């Protein structure tokens, strides 16, 4: 013979509130004197159960607020930790890049990692935006702004663009 227990589901707040309201409505219609003691006992049990359920639901809501606050704080802590790791990564990559530049090496190989220096493409530096011809600007609602891609192509093609110059790209470290 099995001794497995059948789980009993606790009544919902809605079910308890609905039952309590039904009992109250029944009492307002008049209860025969011979059933009054049973009615009052059932009404008392229903009030106690409903009040307890309200408290448990409120406690659960407060628990969820606490968990949400904890999750937010943990998320902020992890975001700060992530930022620290990224700063540390940039610092270490800078050290490797500087080592390679000082030693004149373009590639460093380990057993599982290879570092290489890659030339970044040149970029446009705007030195005087007011001097840049309208041909090299794009219209953004309410104003015009320099179109750096168009300016870069024009300078590469040998055209002078007043107010802008092409700056040679720096090297970046590639980790594979």
C-alpha cells in the first residue's frame, strides 16, 4: 500500500474572500436559530482564514519587493565589477601593445594566444566646422553636421576639404 500524500492546494485569496462575502450575505438574509451557532462558527473560521491569507499575500508582496531590490543591487554590483574588468583589460592590452611597439614586433605568439598589431583606418578630425562646405555636410533636422565618411573619401581622393583633415589611424591590438 502506498503512503504517498496527495498535495492539498491552499485556497486562493479570491476564493476565501468570495466565501466570506457569501457567508455574510447568507447571514443578512436571516439564519434560523437552530443553525445560528454553526453559522457563527463558520463565519468566525472564514474571517480568521481570510485575514491570515491577506497577511500571507502581503508578506509575499513585501518579499518580492525585497528580492527585486536585492536583484537591482546585485545587478549594480555586477555592472561595476564588469566595468572594473574592462578597465583592467584595456590596461593589460595597452601594456602588450606598448611592449610590441617598443620591441618592434608586429606579432607575438604563445601556445594558445596570438597578439598582432593592426593598423586602424584613418579618421577625420574636424578642425573648423564652419569652414566645411555644405557639400560635405548632411542635413539632420534642425541643423547640418559634417559627414565624416564623405569627407574621408574626398580627402583620400586628393580633394581639400576646408575645416577638416585626415588623421592616420593608430594601431590596435588583436587578441586571437
